[in-house]
C-alpha cells in the first residue's frame, strides 16, 4: 500500500475517533478505550512506516533543513503525520478522562477537544488552563499525599 493510500485511510479513522471523543456523553468510558485502540493502530502503522522507509530518508534531525529533507520522502512524511495523529489522540483521551474526573461540562470540553484535534498543543494548553482555573491541579492517578 502506498503512503498516499495509507494517508487516505489514516485521516478518516483518526477523525472518526475524534468525533466520538467529542460527541459521546462523558458518562461513557468506551470512547476513551476506542481512542486508545485507534492510537495503538496508528502506533503500529508508524512503526511499519519507520521500518519500511527510515533508511530512504536523506535528512536528519540536526537542523530544520535536515528535517525538511527527511520529510521530503512521502513515506517518512506520512510517518511524521501518523505520529501526530497518534499522540494528539492520546492527549484527547487523557483530556476526556480528566474532564470526567474533575466534573467538567461536556459543553466546555468539546471545543477544547476540537482545538486539540486541530492544533494539538494549543488545545492541550487551553485544557490545562481551564483545568487550573477550576482548581483541579492534581493529575489523575498522581499520589495524593507523599508524606503519609
């Protein structure tokens, strides 16, 4: 399968997972599991792409020009894109889980998830700001009292 064909599959699969994360009621846990499953699929795709194309890249990570040369190869460019799809989706799953934990309204969460989907770090930054304003600074799963 060509990088162009994989791109045509990866984008709508990721977008569908995001639609579910954004629109499914927060009381449901399965959307988060679906998001993780899709991210795992993206991670496996990324691994296959790196395995298939890493030796074909002409660039490196030592300069911006080197990264640009590396991403001139369609297979490596797709690997980079799938990397973004996977990690942004995982951040969206975390945001949804954290929103449930702190009692955030779905109406407030939905635009934050959309921003994370479209602009990754901007959406996460705004989610963190809203979370902080709400007073929920303790991450889910973090030890509550280390001195006890």
